[in-house]
């Protein structure tokens, strides 16, 4: 279920190419979850890793983690 949560959250990601040619990705509603990379796939893969670390960090500290669809990740970690 955690993988499903991450995939659903990644579907909400926005990715844009910056003026310097690098890529920036973030997930709206997930404060502090962003990444960049030399290519779009690199930025998205980094974003996925940041999201997973963010979830673990917040879960460990009892901080709020938004629901994605019907999945409440707090019950999974």
C-alpha cells in the first residue's frame, strides 16, 4: 500500500524545465517535497526518493501526512 500511495502522490507532481536547462519537480500539498535534476526522469526519480524519506520522517515524528485518494499512509508506516 505504501508503494501505491507513493505512486498516487507522484501522479500529482508538477515538473518544469528551468531556464538553465535543468528540471524541477514538486508535489503540491506536500510541503518541502521537491527535487531537481539534469533530466526530467532524473528529477522525478529524485522526487520519489525525497517523498519516501519525507513520509518516513513525518511518520516517525507523528506529523501530519496528507491522504492521497482513500489511502491514509499513517496507518501503513
